[in-house]
C-alpha cells in the first residue's frame, strides 16, 4: 500500500465527470487499498478517486458506527428522503467548513471491489457522506451548495451548539 497525494481545489481532476470502473482487477484493488491508507492518514470520513487524481467512479465512505471504510464502485443514489442541514468539509478544500443541506436518508446501489452489486442505506453522517463522495464522481464539490465558508467564530458557535444538544 502507498499514500497517494490528495489534490486540492483548483486541480482540474475535481471538476471532471469520472468514467465507470469496468475492470475489477488488482489495479483497482491497489487503488482502493491506497485510498484507504490515504484516508486513514488524513483522518477523513470519505475519499473519492478523483481526489487522488484517478478519474474513475470509486469512493470510500466511513461507516459512522463501525468506523470501517465501505468501498463503493460505480455508486448511484437510487432513493432519498427528508432533509438534514449540517457541517461539511472536504479533504480537497483543507481547513474550511460550510453548512450544507442534504437528504436525511439515502439508499445507494454500488459494486464491491470484485464487481458484485449491493445496496446500502445511510442516515445522518453516513447519508451526508454518500452524497458528498458520489457528487465528487460527477465533478462537483460541496462548496457549490454554500453561500460562504464559516468564519472561525461561526465554526466555534456551531460546534458549541452541537455539543449542548
Ligand atoms: Zn470531498
């Protein structure tokens, strides 16, 4: 396994529509292993292949409960319900935060690293993360959904209010 460099906003890889994964081979497995290592090192909740410069439809999302990374190949959101509004950041937009509204619940259809199709549901942070990572595969960033980045004061106030809940 090896760490990969996470590209940052301004890099054109983040604005491209990624191509489907068609070969479920050792090359893909190496990419996924490297992405898991890179994500662990960065202490992130999710990472999409274009963020490491690979324009393929693959991403990792951390399961909020097990804290394990779920590998999603060619993922699609096939159903969604409700709404949640909360804090969001991105490893490709370092040290910045915004408030984004996302579905409260989503169902995702995806393939695993060997090509088998499965479905997974998520609420809360998981639903937010599925939406954020799958959006990366179409060349979109969460920053398109916000009108401003939180200031340090706004971030502190948000986190304090959350702790009181
Ligand atoms: Zn991101």
